């Protein structure tokens, strides 16, 4: 069964700094990879799909890259509203497995 | 405006059953596969189940296969998750989610979730 592994589990960053989050698939998912942001008490929000395409109204400071089994989400200059938990998800075939998440904290 | 509204969450005893529902509006329901995603308290997201737009194909996580059943009523725009043989580790907020294709893809809309607590 395909496993999605995110690292690190927690990332401590200062506002204005760059954050780099990783997601690894145990088998190739091509570019069928999405990133979601979740804030406390809220449902997740789609940030990136197709590994690198920003969803509607997502700021340009969010960049996704990668293909196959290795993916990266980069937040170029962290704003206060970006401190949250980020999840990757594969959706090439069912089950649409999520990674364990990366918490980005101050 | 796309809306997904879950209902039916409750406190249930281990071994019990519960059905949660998701009423949707604002899009052509039958044209999109749907997923259920859960989140245990303080934990990450776990994909639970999916169903294609027609309802002909269903999919389950290993952790719930044989105990949960997903279904949909395209005439009433409602998605269901029937949960049997519930265990304490099924305790979670259950989110209904719309994917972007008929056969299943990334999730573009989420409900606000319904809380299921399994405890004696």
C-alpha cells in the first residue's frame, strides 16, 4: 500500500523567512499530488494541485514542485497567517492517502 | 456557492453503529466523486472512503474496510457514511469533501465536519 511521508513533523520559522516542506511517496504518483493548509478549528484548504499549480486565490509565495516520489512545498516569505499545518495527498488512484502533516510554527 | 453540510455525529458505544450524512448544494452533485476524511483529536487527516459520481464504485481505507459503507443519493444531493462495529479509535471529526472529477481527484471543497465519539 502506498505511504505518504512528510518531513519534518514540525518546522520552526520566523516571519519573513522561507519554509521548505517535503513529501515523499513510496511509489510514483506522477504529478497527482496536492497540498492543503489547515488552521486550528477549520477545515483544510486546497493550496496546490498537480504538484505545482496554485489553487484559486492562493498567493504566489506558495510554490509546489516535484514529480514521481519526491515533492516540495516552499513558502517564500512566511506571513503570520501561514502558520498552520500542511498536508500532502496523492490522488492518482484510490485510496487518496494523506501524509502525516507538517506543522509550521513560529 | 458550493456548500457541504454534515450531520449525524453523536456519542456511540463501542460496537455500535451510526450513519452520518452530507447534504450538498451549489454544484451538480452526480458529476463529482466524493470523499470522507476524518481527523482524530489532535491528529492528522486520514482519508476514509470515496465514491464515484455515479455511485457505482466505492473505495475504503484498510482501517475501515468491512465496517464502513459509503453511498450517495444523487436525486437528493446527499452523501452518506454508514459506520458499523465502531471502535474507540474511530473517534474523530468526519469531513465530507468534494473532489474535482467524476472518478476522483483532489479535493476542492470541504464541509465543516461532524464529530463522532465512540466511548462507553
